[in-house]
């Protein structure tokens, strides 16, 4: 089990010249170039022009967009954000707020993990050179006893206080709302800052002092979030999958940080101005967020509290900061030991949260969100279809012309994912031979899940609490809704496949001679 005290030490072990996992990735590279030398020559075969036109066009669209994020991320991490740090150090007086709250929500977390989390929180509160109140939002009596005993064992100084909130086990949203109201009743000063910490997130030493200062330095900032790293309690493939995702997250969030916007204020650890946390409209948004859907009616959100808080901050015109040089260490417990099952459950939750918030975020005026952020939100809708275009098109060519297009496409996929894996070194000093395969898995299987969820936004569940949103209406209304979702999904996929076929010249319209 990792703890706050050895996170910095873990970073130092990865400071070797060659990235971790380089040998396996080198073997992958050699195999890729060997496959390239054995490709069949189909330059003059029928279908070659269509292959170059469609696959090349998709490549220009998707990979130029990915390169844009990569370049923006490097600019932010290496040029822009270091300027923020230098500006922060130039202030003669302390930029710390007069009071900081550390709100921790915890429910059904393993005891060892909970102890490490609250140790890191208490140590951070003691380390702060300002008044700090820890607000654990707890469900179980045993957790309350554990936190009190742990707090007393540190014999904290007078500037550190503990204020426990006990709630029924009705979900994280209620736990957050009760914690927000407890902070409101404390009448925080105008410059107060609140860190919202998940029950499985260990704070890096010095995190508060390296993040809370930005709120006074940048009055336009309403919230911020940081980098994440994880310890996964699962198989090797699940660990590599999570490491890949967090590396991708670091690049994307750094790119968005250049616009002082992010696409989510992660529930693992985000900081907010106290004036936002204590706003009754914000509290109600987090606790009772919902969507008015033309087919499902009123959909109460079960998961995705981080998307609800992000949406409120975004629509009210606040900027959001990403802090790439501060890290939160999370402990991940996959919902299944089987990689396919675990990744499916997690992606259904993540993508469901994203899609349920996407449409209303797009309805915010671009001058409020910023055009780049608005276009990223639009791309969330487009990418789940464009990502499927390549394999659908190549399958058509193989059936109509020759199977030789399949190995060419596979090498093309291997090569582009090879480049994308190298780009991830801009976020993490490690790689692995499985990354190219996992990148393609995320693209294709993830897009299939997104299209599935897009027509079933009413389906949502919370993996840790094992609770699901109860469907409204009688059994026949539910069956009708399910049948309509399936029908719309099938029609959309058929239309998508037909359009790909027409654009690629594989299908011909019957009324055009």
C-alpha cells in the first residue's frame, strides 16, 4: 500500500535515462517494421484510391487534432505553467487563503486505504501555515471512530480542526451536499478555499500550499484540479490500462489548461472557491442534478457529481486551472478481475457521465466556454463515430476487392499507435508494449460503448455502492423505452455504415446513374 510519505520517493525511482518499459516497446517496434517489410503491393489494385482517400482523410482529421492537443500540452507544461509558478514565487506575502477546508467523502473504502487517505489529509492540514478544517463526510460509525482516533493521535496544533458530518448511505451526491452545507454553516471567510477529496485519494505532501495559492493570484479562477497517478489492485493488463489512461489524461488536461478550462473537475481531488461551494444553487446542482430528455423525461443523475460541479462552474463563466506538477495518488479497485468486464463497467460509467452532460454544455455560448473548449465538447460527439469509420471502411474494401487491405490497415494502425505511444512520453516517463493495443482497444471498443450509451442515457449505476437508478413508469413503458432505444441505435448504425459506404464509393446510390 502506498502512502503519502513515499509518493515522492516513487517518483525518484522513475528518473532513469530510459523510460520504464522501453525494452518491451523496442520489441514491438522491431515487429512493426518487420511487418511493414512484408506488406503486399496493392498500389494498382481496385480500391486503392478509396483506401488512400478515406483512411488518409480520417488520419488528417483525427491525428492533426491529436497533435494539436499534444503541442498545446507541451506549451502549457513547459512554458505557460512554469510562468505561473515563477509569478507565484514573486509575491512577497503569502498567497494562502485565511482558511482552507478539506472535505473528504468516504463510503465502503477498504480500511487500509481509508487510513492512508486520512493520514495524508491530516498531515496536509498540519503542514498548512493557515487555519484548516477537515470535514469528513461519513456513513458508517466505524469510519467516524477511526477518523477521530487518527486525528487525536497526531495531537494537531490549534489551527487544525475536525468537523465530522454523518450522513445516510444514499449516495455520494448527498454526502457532498451535506458537507457543503456544513461548511456554509461555518461562515467561511470570503477568500476561503475548499478541497473536495475522494475517499480513495492520497494527497501528495505539500499539495495544498502548491495549489490553494492560485486562487488569490488569479481572481478569475473558480476551481482547479491536478494530475493523478494510481495504484491498481488488479491484474497487470488492468494496471497498464489505467496507467495509459492517466498518461492520456495528463496530456489532454494540460492542453485544456492552456485555455484555462478543463473538461472535468475530477472527483478524486479538486479545489473550489469557498463562495462557489457555499452557493445554494451550486449545492442543489450537485445534489439534485438532472436532465430533461425528450424520450426519457426527467433523468436524475446518480453518478457524475464531478461533471455537475464542472458544469456549474463553466456555465457561470469561471475559469478553471490545471496544475500539472502536483499529483494525487489514487487507489483503484477494479469492479472485476476480468479485464473486459472491468473496462466495460468503468467505461459505461465514465462515458455515460460525459454524454449526459455534453449536450447542455454545448448549449452554453462559445464566448462563455471559449471556442476551443466548445469545439472539444463537439468533438466528444463526433469522435465516437469517426473512430469507427476506419474499421468499417476497411471491412467493406476487403469484401468488395481484396483481403490484402486488412494487413495494410493493421500495420497502419500499429504505426499510428506507435507514434501516439511515443507522444505519451510527454506525460509519463514510462511506456509499455501493450500501449498501442490498448489505445486501439479504447478507440474502437470505447466508441462502441459510447454509441450504445448515447441511446440509453437512462442506464446508470454506481460501481462501489452497487446501486442503480430505478426506471420510471410501469413495466410496459420501460419495455417500450428499451425497444425504442434499440431501434434508434440500429437505425443510426445502419445509416452510419451506409454513409461510409457511399463516401468511400463502395455503395452506389440506386437513383444516380
